C-alpha cells in the first residue's frame, strides 16, 4: 500500500462531492496514524539492531582476548616451571619458552622486523642514536629494541642505532 493509495483523491476544485470534509479528514488522520506507527516501529527496530550489533561486537572482542590470554597462560605456566627447575635446565627451559612464545606470536600474525645491516626506514625503524662507522650513512648497525608487525602493519617500531659515516 503506497501513500497515494491511502489518500483520497480530490477533485481539481479542492472538494470531493462524494465525501464530506469530515470523512476526508478522518481518512487522512487514519493514514497519518498508520504511517506514524510504522515509523515508530521501524525506529525501535533500528535501535534494537544497533544495540544487538554493539553487543555482538563486544562479545567477539572478549572471545578473541580470552583466546589469546589462554595461549599466553601456556607460556606463563612454563615460566613458573622454569623458576622451580634446577640451574642446569633453566637455560634450556627458558629457550623453549621463548620458542613457544614466538610460535604463539606467529600464529597471531606477529612477525619481527628485520633491521640489522638494512638501510634506515622510518616506516619501520625509530633511530635513537647515531654511531660513527665505516658503514654507509643510514645503515642500521645495532638493534636496541626489536620491532614487530602484525598482519603487515607495524605495531612496534624497532629502536635502532644508525651509522654516521666517518669519512
């Protein structure tokens, strides 16, 4: 039903001989009430949709965080075991824990930024020092803090020392 079908037709003179003005007014009010009711129902449905979408997104974020935390708890458990180990196995245990944690990061799309002996790139590196060197200007000669990318996007820049040619 379109709004044209709901409204009574009027003659070019402005009055309809078959219907009194009171009947026309009542028909118009009825059509208005119906349209207003539909509008209010649609607005309420949209508000409910927005709330449900926000709740669903929050639930997905919580589930993702819980999954990552559960994977990290595996690393935490191994660190506790390493604390209780004798000194002979401590280095081996810590090495295994580092590998486990590295695998966890890789599963999540986190990769280290390779920077030693590379040309300084501000998109991946943060220069915190310049060091006189025989290397060409702008070559990364020391990695102070390793940088990481997640799914191709830098999440932490590598803090590096960059060469300054002494010639």
